């Protein structure tokens, strides 16, 4: 059996590495699975059976249980519930990390040159016929996960901002509601002042109003800035990864350098 080992010039992230591997493969069916073996390796056989039967173009493994700390499970449930509710409604409850696909799906997936994105959400966006295989995530046998809280947070933000304009629409509604409230309050204050019934305004209400709208403005600039940053990243059109070297193993191990 011929195998390949690909080394990137640096750590570009898991999804960039997956895309690099998919681009180098020459088979008819493809499967992506984590190397820490928390996902059962036999899932690859299930993916191949379904794809080869022609019943689906993409097979997605979704978690129905996970041997993780309680706080990790709790945060995961909150994220995936919100993601299903507001972003990708077809996403299963437990979320998806592994998948298999046909060559046609692989080719179309690699045509999407987005950076800082969510590979699984792209599969849902592309469509095609999908099948799901349930599994329970196993506990880690050795070592510590490099999937830190900071990386999870970054992944969550990229997954949201790349696939929905909900934050901008929410900001628009908040801005419209705040502006309407300010106009109504202004008319009320002016009316009471004209009638001579308005007492001297205190310092606290004034500071609360300034703080509220100042925070709202900062939040709006942050959301808009996030979308501008994503636009800049995609406009640059940089490659998602750079292959430093690659090895192909057959009967005789042979090294193939990146041209």
C-alpha cells in the first residue's frame, strides 16, 4: 500500500494541514480523522462502505457522547446548540470533527480558498448528498491536547463570522432600538423641561447613557473590524499552507521534495 508523509514549513493550523493532505491524495475516496485516536479508527471503514455504495457523497461522523471533562462538555454543548440555532441548522447536536468524501467533493472543497474558516461548515454549505455515522469520542490515552481554550475560542469566532451576518444584523437592531429609545427619551425630557416639571439631571443617569452607547459603539466597531479582517485575509489570496517536503512510501521509501 502506498502512503505519503507531508511536512509543512510551519504550523498553519489543523484545517490548512487537512487541505494540504487532501490536495496531495490521488484516491477516489477520502477520510479525515484525528491522529490522537479519540475518534474510533474503524469509522474510516464505515465511511468507505457508504461512499463506495453510492448512497452519499459526504459522510460525517457526529458525536453522541464524549469522554471529556465536564466543563469541556458543557462549553461544547453551548457552542454547538447556538451554532445549530443561528448559523448551520443542519449541524448535528454533538458537532462534527471527522468526515469522508468522494473525489468530486474533495475537488470542489479545495477550490474554496478561504482562510481562517471552518472546513466542516464549508461541507454543509457545498451541499451534495450527506450521510451521518454516530460515534462516542474516546478519552485521550497519552499526552495533552494542543487544542487550547484560546484556539477553541478563535475557532468559534471564525466559524461564526465566516458563515453568517447575524452579528451585524443584531448590531443593526441594537443600534435602531438604542436610537429610538434616545429620541423618545429626548422628546420626553424636552417636554417635561418645557412644562417646568423637569428636575435637575443627575450625574449618574448621564454617565450610564454615555457608558451604554460608548460600549455599543465599541462592540459595533469590533464586529465590523472582524469582517474587514476576514475580507483582507481573503483578498490577499495567500496559500493556506506551504509544503516543505513530502515522502512517498511504497516498497522502497523514496523522498519527493517539494518542487
